[in-house]
C-alpha cells in the first residue's frame, strides 16, 4: 500500500470509530459496486441507511475535506446507495432500514503535530 492509501485507510479507521461512538452500526467498509465505484463506509443510524464518504487530508495547502462533495460526487454516492439497497436482502447484506438513505461525510485533518481532527457532517447531499 502506498502512502496515500495508508493515509486514506487511517482516516477510514478513525471515521468508523467516530460513527460507532455516535451509536451507528458499521455494516461494510470499502464496498464496491462494479464500475459505479466504492462506498467508504455503509452504516445504519437507527432506521436510516448511511452512505459515508471519508476524506482525509494532511493540514496545509490541500482543500479542506468538507469541500469534497461536489454535485458529481453526490450523484455517484446516490447511485452507489441505490446499488446497496438493490442488493440488500441477499446473503451478503442485511435488509435495508425503513428510514431511507442519508449521505454523510467524515473529514479527517491530520495536523503536523497533535491529534487528528475528525468532523462528521450528516446529510451532506
């Protein structure tokens, strides 16, 4: 795994812990749907299916993780959520919750010194 992949994996680990600490149940990580793409984290929050995008950045010159959800990215995440829901009920997935689907973003900023800053925003798209 390269440095960028390791950074992303670390951010996803922090994000999964943050979601679990908030009372969510993580169902899958890095779930792929053919050519459509990948969902970083699929979770359940009460009766809502949560498709969570995770963006990890080192502090500095790059765009803040919370600026990462463009209209095109939001559309792709909606399509991926649809793929997940279509496949739920099979042996690999749990049945979809009755409360619908929500897209969340977890942004992780790694400062040069000190603890990572993890921010969870619900319903970004």
